[in-house]
């Protein structure tokens, strides 16, 4: 007989080939960075989406996905901010007038 804790940690989790729409929305929410960040936001959001889908299809426990999914999006946001600052400094110099 399996305990509840064993079921949460079970590596034999079955993940469908096609993800449900709600899961896809949860995985790809970082794409909203496109609206404010254009190409850089799209690259950061796309990377976060790909990472979230890979985590969903991995053998990680489901509870950890609810923690890692927002953290992945937050990391994409930080990457977007850093790249935008670096690009701005590269294009406009070091802020001298």
C-alpha cells in the first residue's frame, strides 16, 4: 500500500504528450514580457516558457511546479531588465550628455 507522501514523490508520473490548455497558460505566462519588451521580452519569455514546459514534463513533484513556475517567470523578468539596461547603455553610452 502506497502512502500519500510516496504518491507525491512518485517518479512514475504520467505526463500527456499534449499539455492541457490551462497548463500551457501556466507555463507560457512569461510571454507577457513581449508586450513591454519586444524582442528581448520575447526571448526571455520564450526561454521561461520552454523551461516551465520541460519542468512540467519532468519527474519533479507537482507541488514543486507551483513554486518553480512563478520563479522561472520572475527570472525571465530579471533577465529582461538586465538585458534592456545593457542594451541601453551600449546604444547610448554610459549616460554622459
